[in-house]
C-alpha cells in the first residue's frame, strides 16, 4: 500500500536550481520594480505596492541567507 501513496517525481524536479542566478534575478527584479516609480500612474497606491513587493523580495533573500548560514535549510535546495 505504501507504493501507491509514494509521490511521483520527474527527474528534473529533483535537480537543484542555480541559487546564484535566482538571487541575482530577485535583486534585479526588485530594482526594476523601484524604477517603475517613474511610470504613467497617478497617486501613491501603485508606489506603495511596488515598494512592498520589492522589500518582500529582498526580505526573502535575507531570510534564506540567514536560514542557510544557521544550517536550518539544506544547501542543495
């Protein structure tokens, strides 16, 4: 019965991704979001959302680095 409940994975799902490339992409995305301040929108609602998402990306990178440094997250993921 355990063979039926085991999850099925494709081989590429188990390969670790390129962590350095993902970090660079997150930083570049946050910077591009902040460049959208000079768009064609009125009011500050869009600006608030842009800042929230950019700060969220940077916060996720910081939390990931702290967890990896403390050994709470494996290095291969």
